[in-house]
C-alpha cells in the first residue's frame, strides 16, 4: 500500500490506492474530466503560476497575456528593413488551441520559464552625500563657451571679400600648431557683413572655448582699376573704350566695350551726349527732384524703382549707361537731345580686373564666468567640482578654475563661479560633497519587466549593443511654465514598445513628482505604479532599506543639452542597462565571463525561457525547473534540503484533472554531470516519471490528477526506421553505441524505459513499500506515441505535433462510462501509419497510439487504438478507464466525507457517513460506472482518540468492450 502523509497534523480526507490483483490486461472505462493544465513555454505572461483561460476572458485574452504564437522580427527584403510576424518556439498557446479545437472547454496555462528584463535607477537622498549636476539658474549643466563676439577683417580698400574659407580653433595662442577644431563651412560662424570697408565676421555664443585663439581664413579679390575718358572715342584717341554704343533692341541703353565698372565712390562717372548740330551736353546723374536720369548697367530684375534705388553690383558688372524715364521727361521739355541715331554718347569711368588672394586674421576667444548653484551647503573640505569629457573625470582646482561664494542672506544657495575656458564647451559639470546629515546611501529603484520575455528587453544582434529594444525609461528634471528647470522635482517616464500599446496614443506612463498626491517615497511610488490598470510593462521594486528615500532623489538619466535650443535631450534607458558610476551613465550590462552566444552574457535582458530539447544542459535545467533542486544539509551525509522550489512543488495544492507537458517528451534526453565534470545523458531521470510522481502526490493530497506526455518523434519515418524506434521504446532492441549516439544527437534518450516508480526527490533513489517492492506510479501518466498528427491553424498554417494535447482534450470531454479506445480525434492525418503488429507492440509497451481507419460512413478518420496508461505490466491500472473510474469514485468519497470532518467520531456519525457513501456508490452503479462495490468504515479506540476513521473500499469497475470474436461457418442449407 502506498501512503502519502506529508501533513500528519492536518484534518481532512486521506486516500490510499491498493492493487486488488484483478489484472486481465485488457479492461477500460473512462470517467469525465473537466480541466487540463498545459505546461509550456511562451514569449510573455506570468511564470510558474497557473492561469485559467476562462477566468481571464477566453483564449483571445490568453493569447494577449502570453504573447500569442507569433513574434515580431526585423528582416531585410532587397535591402529594405521590414517588421514581420513569424512563429516562435513557444508551445503554450499552440497547445491551448489544439486542446480547444479538440473539444476541451476548461484549460489552464502555466508558463514554465523565462527571465524578466530589468534596470536599476540610482537614487541619492538629497539630505546626505550628494552627487549633483552643477547647473546655473536655468538648469544648464554644461560648461559654457564664448560670449557672442565679432571680428573685423580690416581689409584694404582695394580688396573685396569673396568668402570665408575656414575657421580654425587653436588651444592657447599658438596658431602654428595643429588646430583643435576646424570649420570648413558656415557652421563656424553666425553671419558675415561683406560691405566694402566694413567686412566683419559674427560668432554666436558657446561656439569656442574661451582663451583659445581662432584663425579666420578668407578669400578676397584685389581690384586693378583702369581709367577711361570720353576722349577715347576713336577720333581724339585711337581707343574707343569711352564711346558707348546704342542697343538696337533697347534704345535707352548704350553699352560699353568693357564691364566691371568701378563702384568706388572716388571713381566718378560722367556722361556726355553730342547732338546732330555738334553741341555737347553734359548729363547730370540726378534731376532737380533727386531722381536718376540714368543708371549704370543694362538691367537687373531686382530693381523695381529705377529712379531712386541704389545701383546694384550686377549693374556695375554689366557696365554701360541706361537712361531712365526721368531723362525722357527732360527730352520732352527740350532740355536734352532725344536718344536717336544722330546722337553720340561718351563717358568717363573706371573699370577693373580682379586678382584673387587669401588672407587670415586671428582673435582670442572672449568668455565670462558661469554662476552655478549647490543644492545644499557642503561640509568643509568635502566639495569636489569636476567635469566629464570623453569618459574622463577632470577635477577642477579651487581659486584657479572656480571660486566658492557663500550666501550672506538666509534661504540663498551656495554658488560656484566657474571661470571661462576651464574645460571643453559642452562638457558636463558635477559637484560631489557631503552635507553631514545621516541618511541611507546607495539607494535604487528596480524597474523590472511586468513579465519575463524579450518583448520587454531584448537585443536584435548580440554583436550590436545599440540594437537593444523593449521598454525604456527616463528620469528628467521638471520644467517650469516659464521654461526654466525645476531641479528639485522629477518627471519619470516608462515608454511602451509597440507590442504593448493598447491604443495609437498609448505611448508612455508619465509621472510628475510635483503632481503626485500622497506619494513621496520610493516605496509609495512603486506601489502606486504597480497598482495602475494601464501599466502593462513594468513592475517596480525597492530594496527594504531604501523604501523611505524621497522619490525626488532619483538621479536624472543620461542627457545632452541641445546647442541650438538649450533644451535637455534625454536618452531613453533600456531595460537591460546598468548605471556605471565610472562614466557616469548607463550602459548595457554585460557579463564578459560568458560566451558571446550565451543568453546569460546579458544578465539584465529578458529571455523567453525557450529550451533546446537536443541540448543536455537545457533539458537538465528544464527538469530542475519542474522538480526543483536539492542539496545536502550542512554537516550531514544523507540529509537533503530543497535549494530551489520547482513548479511541481508550487502545484501540490492546485486542483486540476489533467496535466499535459507541451515542451518535452517522455524520452527526452536529460543531462547530468559525471564525476569528471562531463555532461552526459542521465539514464535515471525522465520527464514521464517526474510527471507521474507529481500526479501521484497531488492525487493523494489534493485532487485526483493524471498526466499526459508525448514521445519524441521518430527521427526517420522509413519502415525500418520506425520499427527500430518502436523496438527501442518497448525494450526489444539492445542499441549499439552508434545507434545511441544517433538518438542522443536528436535529443532522445536511447535508454528510456516505460516503467515508472516512486523515487526520492533529492537522490532519485526508488522508494519501496512495506513489502520491499517499488511503488508503481505509472497509472498516473499516459504516454502518447502517436504517430504525429497533422494539424492546422490560421496563424501557423499546416503543422505536425505529437498529439498529446489532442489526447488530453479527448480524455477531458468523455463521460465516465466511455473509454478512449476507438474514439475519434479531430486531426487531419498521421505522419505515417502503423501495422497491427506495431500497434500490438506499442500497446504491450503501454504507449497510446493512433490509427487511421474507415468509419461506418466510409470516411477515413483517426482514432485511438487502445487507451492504456504507463502502469506496470502486472498492475490493475493499465487501463485508463480503470484509473478514471477509481478517481471518480474517490472524488465522490471526498465530497461525501468532507462534511463529517470536525464532527464527533461516534457510531451515529459513522453510520450517517456510511449511508451517504452507499447512496453515492449506488448512483455510480446505476449509471454503469461500477458493476459492484463494497466498503467498510473502521475506527479503533486509539483512532477515535486521534480523530481518525478509515474507509476500505473495494470496486468492480465496468469494463470496456475491447474485442468481438466472430465465428463463421458455411453450410449447404439451414
């Protein structure tokens, strides 16, 4: 007899199961079961706790909670980056749909493993040791550069500025050294005034480091002028440069042989017109109204007022004289001659030729002190002022690089006057000091993913640390309404990845400390955020000693100050990053002792908890995740204690009818380390026996439970290959080393035996009963061989699975009086078909197999060949139906007897209990579940003192019809 009395001090109904030696090898009846617990892997959702699909809103809600069957992946199609959804390795949701579509209506899901991504936000109590950004009244923490200034080029009068070639910044005053910075375009300055005689370059503030020297290199054109007079008309002088020629298409314009007329005010232009009588008229540039009588140049579209606008550069370059409408008015008055073919126009002017040269000037960069403020008064000698540049900490010297000014009025802050030019422009200033007040140090707010999985914190490319994705967070300074920084308050953001957004505008969780009512400490803040219904991304935690620190003590996360706008631009911190005080700032947390492909190389990134069943280390970890780990009690040689609680231990008080394992199989090879430290196959452990032991314990303590687990698919599907595999499973093959290696390489334990006995959880040693025999627990587990079944889902397409989820669903929906034998399962087909001999061999080995056959309508269907359990060959419980009838009967006893717990243990109460049990068992007999039964209730004098009563129950189950023999004889007549 096997007894499980782990809680001997607690009252309740205790059950033991005995073998009545009714073994016949072929009986089966089934009982109705309602619920299935599927244990598998997923990309999201809680780990280690069962979740009822119905209680959370149905399968669609379960898909959302556990991440569904698809995950987002980034791919490149013809060089174009695209985001697509592809199937992942997780089994939990796939197995759920298999069971649902096979008829089950009560599914519970348990995600077996996964690691939650996290980061830790550092926090300092503002009332003690302080490391603060050293900022001015506007919250600007950066070292300032120059004040806005200008530099006159002081060019000679005969030079014209062409362009600023480059701006170079030199450290100190030596301009022969290599430049510190070089600007080859307009980014080196703000603007340029190119007015001749006033050429000046203007520079914005914070461009250069004060006390450095800038060198302005520019290009200019030197003008060589030539004088032309009216006498150069081809008559008085052989040159005709002074003679202007009328344009036939524009008769008011008289062109010159040369352009590039001088715009120098010293170079006067005089115009003369000789009419047909030989009279010469000198034409003034302006009339009595101050309007231009003529302009230099032919045309310029920018000129809209020819009488008053200044002559443009383009007109000077064109040269020649264009008479205006004001001149035409003078012609009408008879003042000057008309512009016809009889007149001759001459002019005095200067023109030039350009020679391009390069020049440079220098300027010491001006600056001014920057006033910054400390949040608290430092202890004497504790202040350290420094700036960070290129990851290097540079400590400043008091009275050399800065001075301290203590306030003379109450409620004023200590100011630090940072001298100009003490460091690179844009470097961050910090102050570290002690205030002398007692407080907890080293505090942190732990930001952890809501659930384990890479969706909250993963990495696309393990070689590219910038490819981290998932939940992000920032801690920012509060900004006042006037745009200034409130460095005493914080804005805390948790940024959702696309997969976690419930609406198009659901982007961030934002918390402003100044607006939080009644939330002042880290512990209060963590509890508040964790309780929000729209928080589906993070779980906050605070170490015990730091819960009382003010939430405003959170350090601001990484940021830069925009050089143009002056605004703080914060870099979102990914889950998976760690704060590094040596930077100071966040970086990806990397364990360099781990290999590049080891997920534990990034210990703060999330993992989905997937296992490779062909990897012995992975299956060892999976086995220990389910069963826990144990170690020797210190100072002993044979006493063990649990080190890590397994999932099965957590489920000991969880009532469910069927447990189905979706990730592993009965014969999945499990790893162990031998005496030399090598990873080898553990021939003493298997997942089927582990599941059977859990079901046995739960059945004895909580609720009658059975397990369903598949067999690994045959690596090859040829006739000989399948037969070899069946021989291996049923013990009819003594495999060679070569065959063993073949199966081990595919994650299959070639030494697996379908025998299941109770064992010590710590040592794996078998446990024996009072007669010295091992305790058979195979009746609690059903091992599904298959063959693998064809299934389909709209998100996955067609696929093949081992059928354990389908078989579990079949069991769960059958009534008590029905067996699984010859029952149809809703699948598309089988991977291959078995012969009758193979079916017989598998049934004898206690494996559940499927058969393709024609039904009475002539349609091909897939049915269960025989409903066997994993019980030993001499057990009364080889038939699943026997197990389920027994369980149904015991559940009735539990229900009936439970209300008598706490009542007096007298004859009257025992007679009443017997009546209740008799009535319940009679109903089972009427329904065809039992053929017969008898029971007795016994309680000795000692038992009455101890409060014990024993019910001895003997059952004759209703046996299933498994074979029909038909005898046929031929006669001449009847």
